[in-house]
C-alpha cells in the first residue's frame, strides 16, 4: 500500500534541516511528542553531504489484545535506518520492526522531501509504502492491517509537526 503525507513546518528548509540533525532534537521530541514511549539514537554518522542514522522508536501500543492474547508493546517498536542527503533535501528510510516475527511480515520504506514554500515555511512530503507479507488466506486481513499501520504511522508524523515547530522556535532560532 502506497501513501503520501504532506505537512507545513514553520521554519525555513535550513532551519528544519538543522533541527532534524541536531542531537538535542531526539530528547526534545520524546519529551513533547505524546505518542512515543521511547526514542533512542543508535547511530548518527555525518559523511560530507550525507547523514546516515539508525534510531529506535517505540510508540504507544495501538492495540492491547488480539483475541485472548495480549500484544507486547515491543511489537510496535522499530528501527529507522535512514540516509539524509543535504544537497537534495531528501531523507530515504526503512523502518524495521524490532520483533523478529513482525519484521519478517512488515515492510515500511519511503522518502521525505523538504522544500521551501515561502514565508519562512517548509513543506515536508513523505511518499511511503507499507506492505504485509501474509499467507494467501490472510491477505484480506493484511489490507485492513496495512491501513491501521499507515494511520498510526501518520499520527506519529502529525504529532511531530508542532514539536518540530517548537524546537525550531525555541532552540534553533535563538542560537
């Protein structure tokens, strides 16, 4: 399932880039986000105009039970492996669930692009794909699950925008 998301950020492309690459942003985002229970940078490697990173996220569980079985919160945790190209203002990513069982079934990849829309604002456009690899008889459930996963992922992005705006206003601009 392919999807697209657009957000308007209250900052220039340069300010947005500086915020997203600022090591203080991880802690700030976790503190103010509301959906994330854990956010841990595992690796951030600048290499010229490219920044590679691996970040662990654990959002609040979307569902608590499937039938009688309790869903462990770890089922929702994932590692973002991404590359940000400063010249192209583009971040490509793959989100891999930390649960081995889930990671064999779920594929989530995409690209975020940042562009100036004037007035000191930036548009973030994310093109992504979520796919569940399920046995044939479970395919109809997979389509429903893909929509739920997409909706929850978009909630994380939606909730990030006011935090990013605040970080730009309070941390990036004053310095």
